[in-house]
C-alpha cells in the first residue's frame, strides 16, 4: 500500500481502468447480419427473453435491418416500416420499463446490422428476467434458429438468453407466448453499460482519496526539498 501511495500515477491508472470498463458500451446480441437468413414475418409482437446477470444501464434500443421481402433487398438497406419497441420486467408485465419507436427507412443509425434509437437510460436489475420485443407488420422480418440450423448468435456475457417471445397483437403489448430455449425472434436488440457494484465504487473512492492524499504529500515533499520544513512532522518523504 505504501508503494501505491508513493506512485500516484499507478492509482490514477487503476481508477481510469475501472471507469473505462464501466462506461464501455455492450451489445446484447450479435450475429452475422450479412447473410440472407431464412426469416419469419407476420403481424405481431416478437422478441426474446433474457436474465440480467449484472445490473445494466440500457442506453439504446435497436432492430435488425434485414433484407426485407421485396426483390433485390439486402441487409442494412433500410427498414420498410416503423416499429414500436419495448423492454418489460417479466415480474411486472402490465407496462414496459421503457419504449420507443424505430422509424422506417435509414433515419436511425445503422450499427452491425441493427438500427438504433437513443433512449433515456433505464436500469435493469441483476437477477431479474426481462423481455425485449417489437411490433412487426408484413415487410420487415426477424430471424433465428428455427429455420436456420447453422444460425449462431453471440450473447453478451452479462445476460443469459432464455427463449422466444411472441403474440399476434397489432399494437405494442407484452408478448405472453413463450418458448423456452428457442433462439428465435431475433430482431429487437439493445446496448448497455454495466452498473458498477458497490464494492467497486468503494474501491474507486478509496483509490481516489489515496491519490489525493499522495498528491498533497508529494507537493509538501517538493516544498521541503527547496529548504522549507513540511507543515506536519509526520510527513515522510
């Protein structure tokens, strides 16, 4: 510990690392969006259920910009209709925690095959089950493993994929239909950052306090080196 106090740059680096890790944006689910996967459509609300392994702060909601069902379409060429999208807590499905609209066309920025809209940050709690789903009409499609044996998706380690969710509503409503473990309804997506645990915040606070204290000691030592006695006899340089 004394060595850390004598080297404030080390403490500054530790604090910086914790902040970078906490602030790094993660994507909930990714897959090879360049392929023309066999996909599904039809009027309804489709999505998927997951469990949060850590407390997460969701910052944007997205939707897969697939090839569409028009001749000559290709992934990323723009959504053919607007989509209502939301996240629900499974323990309280009466109203979504957050909802938004992803517009048709190319208005929403495209990132790794998904078009995202920014939302006011909302926190998902560790240990809770959630559903993300969006409305679909007839033109845009979602995808999954049901008709694609080779379909592989990478799930962020901070969440656990739990299954497919759907209903046949024409408006945004909680999708009550659930098929556990089925990798389907892959269209809605979200980005998030990890909410630091209390122990991490405590450590960061202590490190910051040590950094501040060591900086004051260093200034006193520099003053003493110029022939001026330190204010406190307990200060050792």
